[in-house]
C-alpha cells in the first residue's frame, strides 16, 4: 500500500504574510500533556481539568490537585498553559459535582454554575492552581466554563484575583456570552470560544445525538455569526480571543476563524501540523475573504463550498 506522508508540527502558526496565530494543544491530564509535548505542542490552550478526576466519587483534595497541575505545568515549563476550572455536567458528569437529578443536564447546574451549590470546589481549585503555578515556570492563564452573564464573569475574575491569579478569562460557549462579549470583555482579560457547546446551544441540538449532526455543525452560519460578534466584542476591549472547540482542528474552518480575528487556536495535538500548514499556505487577506464568504452563506453546506472554492490549495 501507499505510505501516508505525515506532516510535522514545528510549533509555530502564521499566515504566508507573517500574521501570527498561536497554535496550542487541548489536553486533559498529565499523560495528555506529555503526549502533546511529544507531538511538538508549544503550549496549552485548553486544559480540561475535569478529565483528571472523572473516576472520583469525592472531591480531590488541594494536595492532589496541586500534584496534577504541577505535572502539567512542568511538562510545559516556559510555555503558556490555559487551565480551565472544573466543567462537570451533561456529557461529562463528575459524581462529586452533580447536584440532584435534572431534566436537562446540558441546561442545568454545570460548569461555573456549580459555585451556586458548592463554592468551596472553586475556591480549592483556584488555590491549587495558584500553588502549582508558583512552583513552576509555566505562564498560567485560568478560565471558567459555561459563563453566561456579566455577573458570573465578575464573580469568577474576582475569585481569581483573590487567589493571586492575574490572567483570568472566560470561555464563551453560550450564545449569551458571545452576544454580550463587549461587556464581558471589559472585565475578563481573555476569552476562549468553545465551539462544541456554542454550536449545541445556538442550534438547540444536543451534541451527544449523532442523529442531529447536521445541526451540530460549527460551519452553520449562525455559529459563525456568534463567533464574529464575540471576536468584535473582545477586540473592542483590546482582549485576545481564541477558539478551543473541535472547529479549530479543521484546516478550512481554522482559516475562517483566523479571518474573523481569533488570535489563537487550540486543538488536539495531532491536528496541529495540518492546521499550521493550511495557515502557512494563505495570506491574511484570503483568511478575511473566506471569513466574509462563510458569514454570508445561507447554510453550512454553502459555507463549506464557498471556502473550498476560495482555497483550492486545501483540496
Ligand atoms: C467546547 O464546548 O467547545 C469546549 C472546548 O469545551 P468542552 O468540549 O470540554 O465542553
Ligand atoms: Mg464546552
């Protein structure tokens, strides 16, 4: 048979004309961090901390958390690591962070909302992150999942600052956060758009249902319009905004996102090489052109087709 040529990732991301885009890895635990380093990743854009504790019935202690986070920060010494506070609920319930049964867990007490039920979980986790960050040289940024309002943003950023964590931001994965980005970004230092949840909530289509895959598609122009609004809001406040959902790993869609103005893309480490090479094949003007075309499309299929026409290099 034919041997597949494998692209190698050298750590950088830039368009042909030198517009840089941070390319970062999504990881879930220390083992994932080591794999990402081996694959050439030069930083982490999404550390899903809940993956360290999926099998736990009781909350992890402060010391246990410090151990896990230190291993990840050490693997990425000298690099940026965006760590996300626990995101329990719906597709990844944590037994120690589940509060009664809910009719609609995806719309329930999940992500940052768990502070209403168990504020000590956030407090302990931020303490652990601050402690681990102090003893390692990684550039640690912290963000919360499922932020929907200005009040939640303020509450989270205040909590981070109380723990001495100055680089504090939010995930934008609810339509409300994207629509309110200009206000949220007056408070948060950065944002990371989670296109997996943003798509499920924009289209009202459960991301776990394979039968709704056509709706659960980040190429849906409605999703791209929310991303556009989120980026404009962040830019108006002079804040960086990345994408850490699966959309960032699709080379053609990555060009659209860069054209919309996102400043970083985070994905599973094995996708970094392909996204990096797609970026290097086009200039920024072409990214902006494909972004305009995708935004103006009337369907996901049309958006895909328009971008394919405009970037023949990708096929
Ligand atoms: C997202 O929702 O896009 C995201 C990155 O978070 P998760 O997939 O962990 O919900
Ligand atoms: Mg999410």
